[in-house]
C-alpha cells in the first residue's frame, strides 16, 4: 500500500520518520534512512518532503514507501530518488 505524500518541518519529527524508513534494491540502500542522513551531515533537518511510490522502500517494515525524499537543512538539500525499476540516487546541493 502506497503512502500519501508528506511534508514535515520539525527536526525531531523528521528524524523519527526517517528512522522508520529502509531502502533496498539498487543504488543507494540503507537499513535506516536516519543514519544515512546523519552520515551525510544533516544533523538537524528543517524540512522533509516525501512522495511517490517505491516497492523497494519500506516504512515501518511495510513495502511501498516513498520514492523521492527531499531533506533540507538550512542551505543544503539532500534528494534521494528512486522508484519502481530505477536505481536509487542521492544528490546534495547548496542553495545560494
């Protein structure tokens, strides 16, 4: 069952949600998306947007979690994207 798109703006809520997401398949994979985000230096994310559907992404142990995650911390943005049949990729940008 696919999840509805979600937007969060509280750092604690963002990290709690990410702790319940795991990514398998090809490309970027992790047992715990929160650990991945923290390893990338996003220690206090200020915004999260998640949308789409990915059968290789799991939320609370159930498949078909979100396919695209946009995580912002001040001027840095981490985008993790994938989806059915796609390699999952991660990209970090800095906004001016």
